[in-house]
């Protein structure tokens, strides 16, 4: 392979898949820009979301994306996110998904199903990678904490642009409760909290995390980040806190970054 061919391969687009509780999203990612090539594809997550059922939908999404003109080669690796702790390709938590995933080798399952290399990463970690490389954390040195507020509280710990995986900061115990049981976006809706009331809970959570890690930057992701002007101005922290920039594409882009880094297809 010539140096030109190697450079082209490193800059080639890859497929990223984001497995969520309600939808499985996918797209073709331009790794030079951190953007999707063409439209994002979304298919409802099967219920119950068993490994076999989810693997079938992931295969469906990859097949559709692979048929597009801008798709990468059929043997190119695929990056996938999953809402749980992933260590050496194995699922070690399933707080918001079907418990049949516990101890499942999801890397092996999806690699066999897709018949191409697959790398799986925690969904919040993927969003963090995307924000650190292309979004609000681009170029920031030191510790960047990406906190996603959704069904639970996800977190990504980035240090000097590199991911420290599986930082489950949503499960910190604060005032005798798991933080995500009181301060997630779903908890706000469940408890009927106003933005002012919700901001008090977020202040308590972020102040605690700030004390523990002294980050250079907080980035708030999840669907609720679209309403950041309702709660971020009410908070008082030493650390700058900003909304995520990549929105709903962050997981897809982060999945593609992870597989590119693992297979040495990106710097």
C-alpha cells in the first residue's frame, strides 16, 4: 500500500450505530469533519430488547447504510454504542435495557451477525469522544466531563483528548440516592419539576462532581441539552459548563471514532 493509499484509507468514512432504549440509529460518518454523510437512519428498538432481537435490527440498519452510494467497503469495521458498561467487548451492566444482556460478549455477537469487525463502546463514552474531537471539547486540555441527561445520567471522562472508559458518574450516591434517580431528565418529568426546581438538583450533582474531579469543562448532552438555556444560567460553578454541540449525532460519530482508533484508521 502506498502512503497515498494509506492516507485515503485513514480518511475513509465508517458506519456508526447508536443503540438506545427507544431507537437504534445509524449513519455514515465522515471522520475528517465529524459529520454524517447523508441522512441518519432510525429504527425502533425491539421490545423486549433481547440480544438476538437487537442484533437483527443492527444488521438491518447496517445493510441499509451499506447500500448507499457513499458507504464504506463491505468489509470495513463498524462502531456500535451500547447503554451499559462495556469491558473487553462484554456487557457488565444493564440498568436501562433487558437484563439478558448481562455478561454477553456483544462484540462477538455483532461481529458474527454482521460478518465484519465490530467494536462496541458505552454510549456516553461515544458521545464524549465525539464532543472531545469535534464538538464543545475540541482542543481543551486537561479533564473534560461530558454528562448526558436522559433516562439516566451517562458520563464520559476525557483527559487531554483521550477517553478514560466506563466512568459511571450517574451512579454516584448523593444524599442517600443514586444521582440519576433524582437528577436525570426522566426524573424531572416523572416528578413534575419546574426548571427552577430541577436546576437545584443539577446544582447539587454538578457541585459534587466538580469537587471530586476539578474538571476544566463540563459538557451537558442528551436531548435535554436543547433546553440548556432553561437550566444552565441558573447554576453556579467554578467550572465552565456548556451544552453539547453534536446533539443526536454524537453517539453515531463517537462509535465511528472508536472503531477507527481501534483499527488504526484515525489518528
